[in-house]
């Protein structure tokens, strides 16, 4: 039986919800999981709790503005910046007392956040897993345009027509977007309950997603549209595991700069997955991440 505890870490005048599966202080470096979006919740990456079965504590949390953490629907778009979420992560590490020894896994936007964290060379970071993440949003948008051009012609027409008209809340636009999502976000059909919970939560409060990303995964008009970390990647000084799917919206050319520029890096592509190998090939993905963490010097898992 794995011990599960939940709590809130006070952050500024807000609260960050977190959950710990396992024993944080059993001598095995714990794994912190940062969800994507920006604006998702921990639910769709819940599968990573499986790693706690190996004796390594796993921490999930909902970033500010999302899930069970403090929601701030009235904050202006400029409030939502990577620096806010970096400060929140640092605060959580201190609150849990693991800031001197931890590993970090970030999925999609969470991997971008993880890379931003790693380039600061925090002393306690022992390893980083970047899962399904872009090294720059320019590359992401180029890949999205390519993948979108491969959709059926009627779907492409519907997307463009509604984007031009600004009718992005229409049922037709959402249905057309789902064709892209089913190909390149999660290929499991129907989507698992934990994935549906995250998307329902984003629909209920899209504040962060709309401010930083935009209305969809492939129509990025938010504050992150010009983001890049490519020029800073050589400063990452911990071992890094890259994960992506063969059909991923984070296409190979989007991930490539991580592999080219991070000094200690390895890359695994899951052949039957898109953007969520942790859902689409759950057992293989958990084994991959777990074995990587064990291999890293200093880990006792």
C-alpha cells in the first residue's frame, strides 16, 4: 500500500494544491511532475503515480489558476508568465523540504517549464524528463501547420473559416479541432477519464490557456507564441530524458534542439503514441522513465 497525502503550499497570497504518493524522505530521490497547458490540470498526467510503486515518491500538483489550486479568472493576460510558475515550483520544493534532492518531469508546457527551471542550474535538481515539449514555439507552430495541412480538406476549411470569423466557440470548430486532437494529442479512443477531466476543467476555466497559448493547440496567439529556450539549452547540467510520440504534435523537429544542445541527453520515441505516451503506452512509458531515474548516478531507486 502506497501512502498518499494531499495538501496546499501557500504561495504569495494563493494556494498550490499538491499530492504525494509514497515516502518523500525514504532516501530515494522523489519525482515532481509538472503538467502541461499552460492551463491543464494534474489529472491527465496522473499515470506517473505508477512510478511510486518502485519506491520513489511522486509529487503531482496543480499550477496556480488551475485544478484544485487558486483560480484567478480576473487576472490580466500579462500576469500569466513563466516566471510566476517558476517561482511557484521553487516554493513547492521548499514547502515539501525536497529542494536539495529531486527529479523533475514536465509534460508539454510542463517540459518547457522544466527546461526553464533547469537552465538556472538549481543545486538540488538531479535529473530532468522533458516529455512531448517544444524547444521553441516557432518550431511548434511550423509543425502544427504541417500536421494541420494533412487533415481532411473539409476539416481544414472549417478550422480556417471559424478562425477568420472569430467564431472559435462554435460546435463545428470544436468538432474540427477534435480531429487534430485525436490524431496528434491522444490516440486512445475513447479518451480515458483522466484526460477528459483535464479538458473539462480547461473548458470550465480557460483563463491561463487562453492568456498564454490561445484557443487551440495549433492556433497559438497567446503570450508564449514567441517563446524559445534554444540558446540556453547548453547550460543544462543534469542528465535529461526526452520523450515523444511518433504521431506527436511535438514532432521530431520540435524536440531536436533539446537533443542537439543539451550535454547529457537521451531520447525515446514511442512508436504507437502521439502527445501522451504516458496514456497511450502507459506501461512502456513508466518503465522507460523509471529505468532512466535508476540509471542516474546518486539514485537509489
